[in-house]
């Protein structure tokens, strides 16, 4: 059992009002709230790795006491329930106060190694920040958050984690397509875990209100609790130095998303973590056929602000908004520009490292830009499955490179024939490039396998697991969770999870387009 040490509550100013009604909260960073009781809580799944991080053994995580805590029904010693106050830019526009509308903190757990983790129940009922919404989450979106958090972690992508998935026994009404057809869905709660859930928007809100005292308090707290390495940085330089760190972490995060084909779908500034973690799994999606303009989010379909290919630019734009906020308390606001520059240089460097590895090169060389860009063009025009392509590329016979070995990555025969000639030429160039590295073939192949996942949480796989879960069968959740623990390994018997998206899933809701309704 971890112990709880709730520094956010202890060290930051809280809301004087303790009632639970929607309101604007000023000069405070949190409000207390009581989760709503879950009438019939059931633990549907849990992550044993996250349980381990929290020093919880199997029997404990399955105990009545913990089910009580994970469903919002009761608290364990040291826990406290509260929600935090933040704002954000949504789809490029300042949205004012948002806050934790349905994620209720249980406190800060400290494990035996002294590592600190914030715990949150997502979907445990309304809070002062719920605005017009109900504070609940449905099984569909909770399965998606639970599975994807863990899948991302095992892929090596920085992310918030998921301890548990609990059905509440409540019925929640959702109009999934926003088309006037509300339906009853199963209520659920994910307990998410991260060293810090602090978002860019936590800094933006006090800045937008001109509350520099609160902004300064939050910064001091954040540096002290979440970035202790900055304790000895000279006060005049602290803000700018810390901002550089956030910029670098964000750059590395986005490179990870690009290399695994993850599209967040709602990169609003309130969904950006200061630790550079993937946070708030909503209408996210995975790239099947390679398309930089693809967005999983139906709300984003018209503008495509959050499509795959724009993620690097949007992250930069979001960092600029964080810089705007920090400029109010930076002794030299001009120094913040260095962070943005560092975002660009870190992104470029890490992108090259990641994609050199994906293509099987020992490092990035001059001239690789053209080879890689040509590959992206072919993948786009040929509607090639990104995950299958990279995983299969490693297996192409270097002596007799044959485009047929990549046939599996294509969704349509006509597209394959359309790019066949160019692909053959490209494959020859790629082969020359690989040979010039002089690396033994088996070493190259294992390096490529370590850079190119065989298993990702394809949209249609998550959807299948959801449909079964809604019918009371959790086995596919367990099976996916297990398979996605080792995404870079060939797992005999699990081929079905490595295949490209089946045709029936191409236009099916949940498999190609996701709504924000969750
Ligand atoms: P999102 O775009 O999902 O990150 O959410 C933006 C804001 O809406 C945040 O303040 C959320 O807490 C809030 N929100 C989203 N869904 C709900 C819900 N069902 N009930 C209450 N608040 C919500
Ligand atoms: Mg959010």
C-alpha cells in the first residue's frame, strides 16, 4: 500500500466554497468535491504494472476496500477528493475556465521508493467544473482510455497510466453522434495515474485573469514537486530554463506519436501535460493507411486542425500559448523564445533519430530526407498501412528486393499497381542505403523490429473489445492488454491483432471516426 501525501491540497490555495455547483473559481487552484456513489461497482480490468508501481498486490487491488476507492464509493486512509482549476485554448480559441469536469483526484500516492503519483477517477460524477455536462464517462470511452494508456506505455511513449476500469452500475445517456438520438450506455470509471496531471491550461487561466500571484505560486509548486532538478537554477533564469525543458519534452512526445502513428484528436492546451505525457484519451485514433490529413475526431473533420500531420505544428502553437502565460512572471520574457527554438531543434533531431531507426539506418545522413520523404509520398498515394509497412520492410530480402513482400501493407490492389514501379525504384534506393551502413543483417532486422511495433491498438480492435464488453464479455480487453504488453515482439497466435484494418471497419463509427461524446 502506498501512503498518501497530498501536497497540491496542502501547499496551493483552495476554493472557499465547498458546494458542488458549476461556478467560476478565482484565486484558487482546487475545489473539494465528493464523488457520486456507484450503485453496483465491478472491477472489469486492471493493469498489474500500475498496481505494482503503487505497491498493490493482486489481492489488494481486488479487495472490497479498493473497489470502494476505485468506484468513488469510499476513501482509504490518506486519500482526499478534489478537482483542479484550469483553462485552455480549444480549437485555437481561448475558452476561459474549464477545470476537472469529471476527473476527481484521490490524492497523491507515494510508493515505497518515494515515487509520487496522482490518482484520478475519470467519470465519478459532477464537479464545480462540469459546466453543462454530467461528470460521467461511459464504458466505450473508458475502455479506450484504459487500453490505450497501457498500450502507449509499452510502446515506450510517455503517457498517463490506467490502474483500473470499473463499471459503476449507472446508466449514462449519450448522444454519440450529436444527431438527436441519445441512448443509454453503461457508466464506467478509469482510475488514471501520473506523477502530475498539471496541464498548460493550469498556467494559462491565472495568466488570463491577470492573477500573477497565483501563477507564481503554481510555478514555484510545480518546480518544487515535479521538477526538483530546477531547485538550484538562478531565480532570474528559472522560468525560461523550465520552459525549455517543457518544450523539449513536448517535442520528444510528438515524435513518439508520429513514429507509432498515434493521433491525439483534441490537442487543446488543456490537454497538454507539462511533463510531456500523452494525456486525455478522447477521440484519438491510430493511422491505418498513411494519411497526414487524417483526423479521428468528427468535430475536427472540417478544419483538420488536429490531423496526424499537423500535430508537430499544433504542439508548437500550444507551447507558444504557455509561453504567453509565463511571460507575465518571467524576469526576461524574451528568453522564452529560446524554448520554442529548442522545440524545433529537438523535434528535428529526435524525428531523424526515430525515423532512421524505423527505416533501418544506423543513423541519419544527408540525403536521407529525400529517401524518407519519397517513402511518405508513396505510402500516402498507395494508401499503405503504416504499421504493416514498417514492420514488413525489415523482412524484405536485400539480395532480391521484391515489392510483393510489401503487398500485405496495401488496402487496395489498384493502389498497389499504381505505385508498383515507383515502389520498386524506391526499394532499390533503400537497399543501397541499408547496404552502405554495413550492419549485419540480423542485427539490422532486430533493430528495425525494436523500432517498428507489430501491434498497436488499432481503432477497430478497440471497438471490437468495446462491443464485447458492452455485452458483458471482458476477455478481449484482457487479451488486447496482454498482447499490447509486448508490441514489438512476434507473438504466435496473435497474428489477428497485427493485421491491417479489415474492410468492414473502413467507415464504421468507432473504427474510422470518433465523436467527442464520451
Ligand atoms: P476534453 O476536451 O474532453 O479534454 O474536455 C474539455 C473540458 O470538458 C474539461 O474541462 C473536461 O473536464 C470537461 N468535460 C468533458 N466531458 C465531460 C463530462 N462528461 N462531464 C463534465 N465535464 C466534462
Ligand atoms: Mg481534457
